[in-house]
């Protein structure tokens, strides 16, 4: 499987410019044999949190394709997926549902069908997300790409909660895509936690981060691909970048035979403490 990771500077509160940037990246870089393209978190409006009530998509604009005033993330990604015949792990976008704004990840297959949707569960107190966003209530799940590969998709701060990746990994995911706007001051955490998720789940981790500075935060870049043994096989630096990587999914099978964590897992014994305990 060939995947491409698009790491770029997201322009706050300007979905049109960000769509133009993504369209240009596709035009310049998508290869004929590419299977999957991956985008970063919050690529439509970035972290212009105070403006999201008016700038966010309305249910990904899925039901309103002809209303021009709405940001239309899903129709835009659908068109690219069909044009370039690739699956798109469409990062995440600010997205309004029932008058609340969510950080919503989604994915679209080559036919243009939306095959995944997930709202970020853990909101970042350091970036004031809880003041502007609603938290998701459903865990990430396994979905299937055009070629039959089983995957899942998680957003940024969720990386710090290993429980979220364990469920899709245990139910068949061979790849977890992490999409983020992770700050440079915690770059070491980004790298270490991504490697941990790969090692503990015997799976590929594909992580796409934003880059640049939006006036408030400098983002770390360092999008990367990590194999099921925890080795970083490709990594960007802090600048805008396109990574093109071949994945050998047989390595997931081999790793899970060599270190069969899911045969040895004992959830009936584990205890999960809360802060009050």
C-alpha cells in the first residue's frame, strides 16, 4: 500500500484558502499508484476557536451540497477522492451539529463515499478547546479502505489516552491514523507516544501533523510513519512536507504472531481508576 502524508500550514478561519492549498498539493504530488492520502487536524479553519460558531461546517455540509455559503468539507474531499481515485483520510474539521461545534474526523473512499466519522473525545485544556468545542461521545472504530485494509482514525490529544487505540486494534485494525495540530513545545511527547501506540498494538501508526505558526501556537510538524515494531520509517521536519511511504501490511501479521498481545490481553482483570479514586 502506498500512502502520502500532507503536512502543511493551516490558515486560521479561511476554509477557502485551505481548500485551495489541499487541491494544489493533490495536483502537484499525488502519484498514479497512491492508495491513500492523509490530511492533518482542523484543516478547514484551524484553531480560530472564537470564530467557529460562524465558520464551522454544518454536518460536513453533507446534506447541503448546493448551499454556497456553507463550508463544504465533505463534498470537497469527495470530489478529490473520485478525481484522483484515492482513499482520503480527511484529517478533521470544525463541524457544527445541533448548534454545538465538534472537531470531526472523517474519511472518504475512492468512490466518494464517507466511510468514517468520529468526534474528538478529549478536548485540550491547554488550547481552550473545552470553551468552544463539544466533546465526542463515541469511541473510534474499525473501518475498511477500498483495498480491504482495516484501519481506524484518532485526533491529536486523544493520543494521550491509550484506551482509544486498543479497541480498534483488538478488533482488526492494521493501521491507526493520527491527525493533529500538535505544538512544538511537546514534540518529544508526540514522537514517544506515537511509537508506544505502534508497539503496544503491533500495528502501523501513520501520523500527520500541522506545521507553521498561526499567531498563537507553533506546530511541531514531524509527521511520520511507524512500523509495527515501533521503528520510525519516515519522518518530516518542521516545514511543510509531503511524505510518500510504502506499507507492507504483512509486517502486522508477523508482529502479532511474534508478540501476541491480543491473545494475552485480560480485560476482566484490569481496573481503570478515575481521578476521584
